[in-house]
């Protein structure tokens, strides 16, 4: 990438007493992207993030902001740079003696000369956007963990920052809410076009929303690149960090990571002989954005989660294995089936899905729906047959081109 | 000797086995402690002046008013109770002491001067330390350990301006006012026990006050109250603000220890500074 990085670390070292937390860290963060820093707990991810906002100063090395060393900036320049940055803390850091309205209004009240009416207008707009209307005058301790996260996000966005730092935004949330928060961050990043820098170990969920991944391992950055490139990264980091976190993901959702999925697929195909067919099924949830805006992030993620579990339950029992390929797309491999058998398996699945699956998904989504709006959405599926010598991506594309609607949830709104 | 040789290989060996070190160790300990105290004193002084400097910034007035309510107005009840009974017991004890010398007519002067010069400022400061000072330390300490202070930094809100300055200014305003309340109610307490319960003439009591209490007594009392306000507010805010730097504990326990430390340090410093200020005022 040739553009000047928005933020660049050059040989940053940070020590606390005799303990070195960061050693010769070099990284680049580019404007308008979602960059995620991954690493094990206690590896120094939050320390790294706090250097960007100026809460910590490096012992050695240089931090450049738009190509200019921060240490050489004048006080006013530094203040102007930091004014573009907002920070969402791991523990939210909401003021527990202030209600949600006052928490969100605080940066505007203290750092601007806006009139009270204008502040109220802006705060109420953010409250509405983050689905916190019912909690406006409640105190943080009266809210659920997810609502507190949303309040912290609303506060981080109230000053319209150009850069938002997220320190483990999904900590302490269940799998559905974790994905709901990540989805919310991705949605707001697109909507407000800020640069998002996130610390997380929610692998592989963060891959769906990140443009770039930075891997922090053994006190330094060992990888910078796209999520796809990370899949081909040959380093102990992959064994010690990615595998362990992906294993946890499998336990929670039943679905394999994309990397594990590719390995399984490769292994199955190696065992097969040329001429022995296998099939791939691609499921897509249509109009995910409409579901999010109609029912909220939590309900949308519950639908995706329930869908994943249902697919795994059905196809896992007959030797199939599945992964979530995109935020609204699942891929299942049926390694021992030709197209005729796969069609028959699929027909059984569609029958079960229409009889039971749809109503189960509807029930789960209704529990978390944030509004009474009526939102319809369809689930589409397509099958394609391939041979061990074929590229998997081309079979997936073929399956997608043959997708047809297998189920429709009508008016999955809160009852 | 083999043992000695082995120990010499160890990096700490030379220091560990230095002969006569047990003689120098107490001095090293005292020196280290003194350097530590001087460091704290210097930091606290910078802390105080930074907070005072940041008082004169926009949007501070509502925060100061809120803190005056919290530190001052909310402490009124406890000050009324303590001052009433302090005055009553002072009147009672002094009456029985003075009657032995036939000087019971000086009861009003004794009670009022004791209260105005010493007991009023000191007991008011100690009561506010116990009620509001401890709460200030705990509140700021919890804000520190739950990253709320860091959150202020990230929102470009100066924590000194937002958290510390209003409290110190509010204390400087509240302490003399509450001291005045303490003095007045204490004198009424002395009247109740001396005049209403023990039968001293009311005119003698009030005349004794009028003829013996000077304006200087009142101003000296208020000067002490302001000195105590600065000490209490600085110590309590400082202990809470730097709770994360404590080496003896972390988290909630650190907040608890910081609160205890704030109250104990404030009370000791009130009494020490009382002596120093009294000496200076009497020169």
C-alpha cells in the first residue's frame, strides 16, 4: 500500500519496570479501514492501543500521525490530532453516577460551546441510532452488558470522530451479542466512514468486518495483512493463537473456521480419487441490512447463529462440515455425496427447515427484536458438484449461481 | 570457602554479605522514607497548584456549586449536632472548674474563645474529613480504577479541571462557613449548660463573650479553617487520584486503603498544622 499511513509505529518499545510489554513494534494503520489487532490475553494489545490515544508514551521508538512524529508536534497540533480520535474502553468506562443521556452528552457539554438544545438533539439522535431510547435516563448499572456497550459506543461517536479505537468491544458478551456488537461497529463504520482500530480475539468473527489484521505475538507485530493472507501465514502465532481461539469458536457455534474448513476439505479430497464427486451447498440470508435496521443487531445475529446451528446439526450428522464464509453466508461440504444424493439430502433439509427450522429461528429472533417493525427475509440455497481436482472457490461460485429460495420468514417482528 | 565463592557468583552476593551493613540499614531505611515523603509532598504541592490554576476555566461554576452542596450543605446536620454537644460539655466542664476559683463569670469568654480559636476550626475540619473527605477519596479512586479518569483524557476533558478543582474550591468556601456555624451553635451549647441548666446569669455569659472576643480571634479561626480546607481537599483528592500507583494493593482494596489513609493523614495534618498556624498567628 503506497498511501501515507494514518498511524505508523516505528520500533516502539514499552516497558513497565523491568517487564518489557512491547518490543520493536512496527505497524501501519490506513485511513477509512477497519484494522483489528489480534493476540492472546495479556499480550499487550490494549497497551498498544493506549499509545495511539496518548494515554501511554513509548520508552523507545516513534509514533507517526499522518506521517508526522507525534513527539515532535506542538501542543496545539497534538491536541488537534487527538481531537480526531475517540476511544471505547474494554470495561466501557461509563460514569456510573451519570445517566445514559448525561454520559453521552458529557464530551459535548465539556469540550464544545454548543447550546443545550443542540446537544440534546445530537445526543437523542445517537441514542436512537444505538437503540437505547428506553434506557435514556437509566444509570449504567441498570442496563445489560450489551446496552452498556452500545452506550459506550454512542459516547465514543458523539463528537463525530475520524478515528475510533475499540478495546475488546465484545468482552463478556455471549456469542450472539458478540457478533451483534461487531456487526454494529461495521455498520457504523460504513455509515460514518471513520477509521476503526479494534483490539479483539474474536476469531474468526472479526475477519468478517476487518480490512486488515495485525497479529501481536511475543511482544511484537508478526503479521500485517488481510484476513485471507493471515490464513496462509506460516508462523507459531497460527498454532498457538489462531488454532486455540478457533477451537473455542467451534465449541460455541458448531461451525468450523474458514482455515480449518479448507484443511478438512483438502484432507477429504486427498482421500478421494479422481472421478469421485462431492458437493457444496451455499446458504445465504438475504437482506441482512434490512433485518438489522428493522429488528436490531441482536435479533439479526441470533438469526445467523440459529441458522448456523441448524445447518451444522443437519449436515454434521451425515459427515458434512460447514463454515461461515461471510456475515450472511454459510458453506457446507458433503464429501461423500454426488449431486443426486446431495439433492435428496437437501430436500430433506428443506422439508425439516420449513416445518421446524423457520419457526425455531423466528422464535429466537423475536426474543431479541428491538422493534415491532415487520421485516421479511428469505433464506436461499444452491448446490454444485465438484471433483477433487477442482478449485473450491469455483464450485462455491457455481453453487451460488444456482441458489433458490428455501424458506422465508414473514414478519419476524417482536410480538 | 566454597559457600562464599558460590555466593560471589550471585549478582546480589556482594550487597547481601557486605560486613557492617546491619549498622547502615536503619539509616538507609530512614533516608528512603524521608525521600519518599519529600517526593509525595512535592507531588501534592504541584497537584494543589495545578488544580487551583485550572479553577479559572469556563464551565467550572456549576461544578463548584454542586460540590459546595455535597461537601458543605450536606455536612450541616452533623456539624450542628457535634457543635451543640461540644459547646454543652465545654460549658459544663468549664463551669465546674471556674467555680473553684470564683471565676464563673468568665464562662462565656472561655467557651467562645475555645470554640472560635481552636475547637471550631479543628472539629469542623475533622468532621468534614470523616463525612465528605473519605467519600471524595473513594469516589475519585473508583473512577480511577474503573478507567473513568482515562476516559476523561480520551474525551479531552482535563481530569484536574473536571474532578479536582471544583472539590478544592468548594472545600475552601465550605470550611469557613461551617466553622462559623460550629462556633455559633457551640456558644449556644455553652449557654444551655451554663445558663439554662446550671443557673449562670445570661447577661454575665453574653457580656463575657462581648468583652473578650476580638475580630482577630474570628479571622484567625477562619484562616485556620481555610488552611484545613486546603489540606483536607488536597490529601483526599490526591489519595483517590493516585490510587492506581499504590504499591501495597490494587483495585477495590487499594480504594479502601486510600480512603483510610486519606482520613488518617488529613486528621494528623490538621492537628500538626493547627499548632504551626497558631504559633504563626500569635507572633
